[in-house]
C-alpha cells in the first residue's frame, strides 16, 4: 500500500516538474528577448547621441553602465521573480487557470505534501489530481504558442542583429564595437580632435597671426573661435565651412573689435582665421559639436626702441 501511495505521489510530482520546466524555458526565452531589445535600444540611442556630441566620456560611461545594469534588472524582474513564484507554488497557479478541476484539490495536496506530518489523504489527492492531469497534458497546460512566441522573437532579434552587421556600413559597425568593446581595445573609431596651428606662439608687437583649425574624426559646418585678450572679456565668433561665407553679424567683444577676420578655407574640414595687428597677449581656442581644442596663448614682444644716440 505504501509503494502504491509513493507511486501516485511521484507520478503527479513528475507532472508538476514537467509543467515547471516548460514554464521555466518560456520565462528564460522571454527574458532574453527583452534583454536583446533593450540593449539594442540603448545602443541606438547612444549612437544617435554620439552623432551630435561624439563619444564623450560621460556618454560612454552612462551607456556602459546601462549595458551592465539593464540585463540584471530585466532578469530579476522577468525571470528570477516569476521563477521564484513558480517554484514556490509548484505550478499550481498555471494549472488552476488552465483547468477548473484542479482548484482547491491541488492546493490542498501541496499543503499536505509539505506539512510537517504525513497525511493519509496525500496519496489520495495525488491520484485524484493525476486523473485530472491525464485530461490536461503538459503541452495543453502550457500551449506551444506560449513557447513559440518568445522563440520567434528571439530568432527575429538574433536575425536583426546579424542583418545589421551584414548590411550596415563599417562606421556603424565600428560605433557598435566601440560602445561594447571600446574599453577593451582602442581603434574602433577615430577620436574626435581639433588640431590648431600655430598653437602657442610668440610674435612681435603689431604682427598678424594666421590660425588654422582642422577637424578629424568628425565633421561640422561651423566652428567657434574664442579669443580672450589679456585682462579683458572673451570674444567669440562663428566661422563657416564650405561654402565660404563672411558673416556680417559676428558677435565680437568691443575690446577685441577689429582683431578678428573670417578667412574660412573653402571646402574640407579646415577653417582659417586671421588675427590682425596683435598688440597684446591673447589666448584662443576652437570648439564645435561638444568638442574643443586646447587653449593656446599668443605672447607679444615689443621690439627694442632707441631712445637716443
């Protein structure tokens, strides 16, 4: 009699384990799909932001933190918590919603099975529930459609990622590689830089200074030149790339009026500027699209003056 009782309990427990295994697979696939979709969305948003601001340190840090935290949070919310509930209830909620015959009968069986003292009613309830389970196979309790949907989404997500790398240009692929693996290896993208010449320089009083700025790693239609005469407010002006335009409404501080003239080079990523008749030390820098050059200094030396012979 005891062997028969144990056999009834084992048969029904195998049925419950099969239900939980099938639901675990579904939960796992659904969580993985969510992770892939969210990571793809984070990548797309980061690439869109980088188009305007470049891959700045703060953008890379925020993006990579999101890469790290989002899968953890998604797995906690959509896999670990539902899996914990599934194991705690041993699939009773799924079965109760799939067949009205389980209901209180199944709940009573689980309570008696886990009670401190064995009950003679446990094997009877196991046989009763097993009879109901015979009318509700595992594949009906959790239909194939519930498994097929996350599986299809998983395949589509994987196919979309593969298609992206096969169809898109190298620079987009390199952007993705830089976001995901740039902290391990450099060189996926060219760094954004503004090279400025002549840099730091010392000139004779009243000399003209030609300044050239060359963009690398990105492009921009305009750049901003900021000039700060010694002990005076800064002056800024916007210079344009091709087609060459000589702005008439540049905002130049009164203290630097007449010091700056727009001589933008035609075409390319080069911008030219001329400082005329420099009579005092100035600092200058070039910036555009959230990227700035170093701050350079032009010192002025007055030639010696013969006071008498």
